C-alpha cells in the first residue's frame, strides 16, 4: 500500500484521490488553530513556497480531537488562509487516532512509529514525510524544528 491508494475529502467535502500527488515529495500534517504549535503554519508556508515548484506538496488535515478542541469548519479554513496565508492543500476535518481515525492515518501510523509508545498521535502538528514513490520515510513529532524537516525534504527532492 502507498499514499496514492487513499482518497480523502477536501474542505468542501469532495473526494480527492491522493494519486493526484504521485511523483511528489509529500509532507502530511494534522493541524489545529489555537494551540502553541499553530505558529508552525508560518514555517510550513515558507517551505511550501520555497519547494513547491521543485516537487513538494504539503497536505493539511485539520484535527480537533485533542484537549476537547472544537471549531467550525469555516473558521478553520478562514484562520489558515487569512491569518497564516496558507496556500497548500487543506482537507476536511479528521480524526488521527482512536475509533474514528481516518484510514489514511491508520496506515501512516503503521509505516512509521514514534521512538516511544504504540504509534498513536497525541498532538497536532505531527508530520509524515513521504517520498516520490508514496512510501513514508520519516515521522516527526510536533517539537521537531522545521529546519531539520527542510533538510530531509531537500534530500528527497534531490533524488530523481
């Protein structure tokens, strides 16, 4: 199984086959507005602008299942686009762990587990880096600096 085998919903609820991103380096991230890690949107947008033309895609999956967070879908997309100027693809709200977890995230977690623990995602802004063949190559906790992720992205983009 590869990333490209999944279909997800976009922010309007339309089906998006991830095969549309075949041949790209993809960073998949579960996000939220209003948490300490939300400021990472600035850095993610910089990475997107810097490397999109070289083959990078960032796929943003809003997730409001932690710490009893909740937000209206329209608010989620407005905050991302207006406050942070996000231009990378944003998808429908999902669950990344537990009984309601999205199939995409169930698969991602089996591909790369954290250093400690069972593999569940406990915080937003957990990231998965996927190579051009659709295989997960790295998993990053929210604390990992985007500069480190940028170096890994550069390496994958250099591979043809």
